[in-house]
C-alpha cells in the first residue's frame, strides 16, 4: 500500500508531483487559496485543491483522513516573540505555520516535509526558524534530519544543514531552499536512532540538463525580446549600481565566455526574476532586431537579448520535460488556457524544483522502510493506526506494555477500535464484546483507567481519552 500524503499550501503541485515520481506515495487531499494556482493544479492533477488550511472545516476533513506524510511549501510570515511558556500557539499564532502545527498536533503524521526560502533561517534574526524547529522538535515530538534534539538555542550552528541547492539536483538553476524533514518519535520510537544525519545533497543519477543551453527553446517569438529602449534602461541602471559599489542589475546568464551557464533563482515576483536571467539569442534575435512590435515602445534590440520563456522556466523547475512525462515519453505538462503569461511566470517562480523534491521523497521512503523493517509485531500494528486511535493505543502500549502480554495488549487495541475514541460505552458493552465475565471487564476498565486511557463519564459510561 502506498504512503498517503496531504498537500498543503500546494501552489501548482510541485511537491506532490515530486513525491509521486518517487513512487509509493499517493495524495489524498490538497489545500490552496490562490485561484490561478488552483486552476493549474486542477488542470494537472484533476483534483480540486480549493481548501483553506486556516478553517476548522478543512482541519475536520484532515482529521477524518488516514494519511502518512504532511507536505507543505508554506509562506514565511512574522512570528510573535512573546508567550514562550504557552508554546507554539502563542509564538506562531496568526501564521500559516501555526495552522500547519495544529494539523500536525491533531493528526500526528508519520513524517512532515516542509519547504521554504533560504531566508527562513535568518528571518527575524533567526527567531522564526527557531520557533519552527522548536515547535516540531520539542512540542510536537518530531526527529528532524540534520538537527540534534533539544538544540534550538544553538540552531545557527545547524542552519546550513537544512539548505539544498537545485543546481546539484540535475537542473542548471542556482536555487538554495530550506527543506525540513521530520519523523514522528511516537510512531518510530527507538528506531529513530537509525536515521541518517543529513539530507541528500545532490542527485546521483545523470543530470536532466547540463546547463542553460540544454533548456533553451529553438524557436522563440519576438515578444520575448527586449526593446532597445528598455535594454538601455537596464544597462544604465546597472552602471549606476556598479558606481555605487553594488552588484545589482540585469544578468545575461549565457553571455560569451561562460562555459556552462547556470540560471539565477527564478522569482515569483516576475520582472526582477526575468531580468536576472536574460538570454543572448543571436539565432532568433537576428530575425527581429530593429523591428517594431505591438506593446513595445521602441524597436527590438540589436544585441539579441531576450527574457526566458515560461517553457524554459518550466524546464528549470522540472515541470516541463521531466515531471509530467508519461511512460510513452509524452510531456503532459501544460497550463490551462485561462492562465495569463504573467501568472505562468509567477506560478513557476513560486513553485519548487521537482527533481529536488523527488530526491527528498526517495530519501524519506528509504528511511521509513528501513525503520519499519525492524518493527516488532506491536509496533507494526500501531503503525497501521491513525489519529485518535493511534494516540489512545500508543498510550496503552506505553503505560501497560511492560506489564501485560502482547496478546492482551492486542485485545485492548481491538477494544479501542471497536468502541472508538470519545464514544461512551458501559461495562456490560465491554463484557458483551469480549465475551468475558463482568468481573474481567471491570478489571480491564480499572487497568485502562489507571493508565490514563479511560475516563468515567456521568452514570456508568466510560470513554477513551488521549
């Protein structure tokens, strides 16, 4: 059976697709609130992602699902610096991470995978990142790859272990990003010690594209070439920046003399992302130099400089030519007709590099498989449970496992499964279900109550509690 994922802050589904390419993962629900991104996601996956993770309605949906891995490419927002004694509800309230943390706390996924910009590690002098790591490690009880338990005060020392660059994963794009991979200590227990110390840092297989030259389209229309006036403006701006001691300004990434050109980070902001990745294209440029094009205020430049196309951006992110190529070699990636070009750039710049996610997913699957291969019978059964059922049965095992036989523990698990969490039942109901004496069922109720797994309600009813 494949591991099931939920795709939060889904964008156009790059994280989901990376996990699907790794095989053994199947997505069960997605959440995205940007309408243009939702249209592309639905077009690509035939699933409607229009859910808001901040709503109780969505959280209820997730709590009723059986899933294994939480995926989220969440936005970076400001975090509160007050209320440390209250935990993450005080320090992260009002942020998207707070909503994700609530879902993690309520549903206990086996693995959490988070992606964000490199600046996350230094945002608010490192306090934002510290809050996230402390919440996962100390409050939600997850083992984080590349970070020793309880070391949040020394997090700066480990910050680089979370950053990986797309250029080492098969695509020519300099794109450092933060990746957080965390495994539930509740599910994996002592086997956590077998986890590797670091995330994958490169793609061991052949590169998808060697350099920028491999991603460029052969036939590019005039609309992508800069007007002579605009190019002159960019050149003057760069000169002024250089005179002031700055390195800002446009970049021609494949200019003469660059042997293996690599793109700068693609940005969701649009213009600046394109200007930092200009292309010298004499083949197409010769056709258009000096010509007038509708929408441009001056003729096309004679230096053959253009922006990259959405297709080229798609290749640099692994969407085009890789992530959606079917078994017959047909590339099925496309945008819906309703998505304007500015949105195409924004969506690709705002997304993840699929080949990097694929490697992370392969790593996660290996870790999960390696740990579960050494599970005991009880651990395997607990591993098959989810949400409240898992939490109650895990508590039974933790409190009573050392004093009761495995077959007795399994019988108690059966009772939890039969009566469900937070559903009242009576002694006589337990007697009937187990086909035992009333004295025996009373003894079981006493054991579970003493272990803190069962609570007496008004009258003669009991309920399982966490």
